[in-house]
């Protein structure tokens, strides 16, 4: 569901976007000149849980669409939602799927989420997911995710050029692989990326600035 909250706290424009979604996966929203874009993990009657998108176009919400179907069928919520970033009408959508093979993917849109490029796989073979994405000032994307290494997880970044070509993986930190580590976040700082994550062992949040 969605609603608008004004500066004085008035709630309006309440709307139902999708009547059946994954219960625990976080959602993502960005604003573009063409309208709002919302991404979330959908859930069919057959328990297929792929990422869907709805857009606010000319004051009305579109029907949900699946940019790229993974056909991930799971009888539980994976607590692994998508991430969005936007710069003008350029939109980046990153997500994890447990459909074989498990993978972290990125797709780009040049028209405010109306159409999407072919997805690019970014993980290193054993992804845990929990993705983040940012668009740098030149239009390139940076995607963060957790990759399993033995019994722990590594927070990794990968730079993706405007044409969809991925760069090398960068490891930012080693994390506890459990839910206490939460979902790291990445935002753009010009041509650099600011990454924030939970250090569960120390009970604090840590940050790093990375040159992709």
C-alpha cells in the first residue's frame, strides 16, 4: 500500500499497489521526473517470489510488472528485498534470487522504469543477498551485497559501467552472516560510494568511503 503524508501530517491518496506480496522482504522507492517507482518481492498463489515494479504515471499507479522473471519458488519469506537508485529518469534495480543458481543481479532503465535492460549478474558464486545500489554522478552504478566465505559473510561492492559492463569485486568488510548484520546500504558521493553496515559483534554501525 501507499499514501501521501503532507508537511502538516495529513494523510491522503491511500492506494493498494499489490494485494499479495512477500511478507518480510523490504521494499524500495525512488522518485524520477516521470513519476515514482516502487520495487518489491511479489508473491503468487504458487509461491513464486520474483521482484515486481509499479510506477505512478500521470497520477495513477500502474499494474505490477516483473522486469525479469527468475521463477524463484519458495514457501517462506527470504527477507531479501530489492534496492533502487535513480538519477533523472535513469533507474537502477538490484536484487537477489535464490532460483538456481542463486545470484545478485542488476538491471538498468533509461525511461523511469517503464522498460529495463537485460540483467547483469554481479555476485562471486555464493551470494547471501541483502543488496544495495547507488548511481554515481557519471551514471555508473555501484551494487553492494553479502557474499558467503566459509561461515562468515563479506560485504562486497561492484562497479557497473553505464553500458552494463561490471568491474572487479571490492571487499569492504567481513560481517556476521546472521540476520543481526541487517542490510548494508550504499549511497553515491559524487564518483565515490559511501557504505554503511551493522557490526553485530561490536553493536555499532560502521561506514566506509570507497572509490569504485
